[in-house]
C-alpha cells in the first residue's frame, strides 16, 4: 500500500501543476492533512466506526483529478479508477475511491443529497474527505483560494463577485458538514469568512457612494 500511495502522490503532484493555485498540490496536501486530523479526532471521541486510512489517503490525494472546472474533456471519475488500477490497486479499492471522488463535491451533493447520505453510510471515508475539502474552502485559506480562483477563471468579473460567492456558497458549507469534528472546525472558519465579508462591505461603502 505504501508503494501505491507513493506512486499516486507523484502522479497527483504532476497532474495538479496544470491547475491554478486555488486547486494546486498544496490544496491536495491540506485536504489530506485535514482528512486524517478529522478521522483521528472522530475515532478518539468514539464518534464513528473505524475508517480505512488507505481509502482516506487515496481519495484525498485524487479528489480533484479531472475537476471539470478545468478539464471538461476528461471523465474525472473513470480517470481516477484507471490511475489506481494502473498503479496496482485492487478492483475493490479502486471502485471505493472512485465513489468518493465522484460524490465529494458540493455540486454532487446539491444535485442528489439523498444519494450522498446513502453513500456516506456505505463509505464513511466520504464524510471525512468531503469535510476536509470543504474546510479548505473556508477560513483564511478559503478566502485566499476564492480570490485566486476568481482571478484565474473569472477574469471578466469583479472582486465583488467573489464576495457574493461567500454568501451564495461558502458560508453555507458549515451546514453540510458530516462529522462532528468537521462541524466544529467549520464553525470557526465560517466566522472568519463572515468577518472578512463584513470588513469588505464596510470598506467598500465609500466607493459605492461615489459611483
């Protein structure tokens, strides 16, 4: 398993170099670290059955491979499974990681929340990686990532559009957390988002009055 994970890390580091800094390898590493932090605290608090740490690691590493915001021509979920099989993963492991990667995103849950809840019951590792990915979208790091993504992918929009994204999506993520550890961490990070947005609105009031 160590060899498989090492090969996947090399693959992901190279793969993510094509993305901007909002979805780069550093983001993947933060999600990986947060995933294991959440899992450890959930287990320590007897809040969940045991997790498969290998599934958590592989799903966290691969969760943004083929992200359609960047590579619409690639079927991301099939790609992840093929990568794992190529590096020697079993069919069962590859399928489980594929399921997590397929359903980890915010858009997947909004599209079919019942399906995601069902899969979390089947694969509790999904809850861990999903919470970790959402935690990296909020708080101080999330603020930086939001503006980085806006500058890279939405060049025709103003910075105000990124602030609108706070209210439309980011501040709602706390309510979608699946683990108690994730909920607690999200609460604090969401407060930072709200405070930043309030500062932004306060500082922007004068310029809006002059328009």
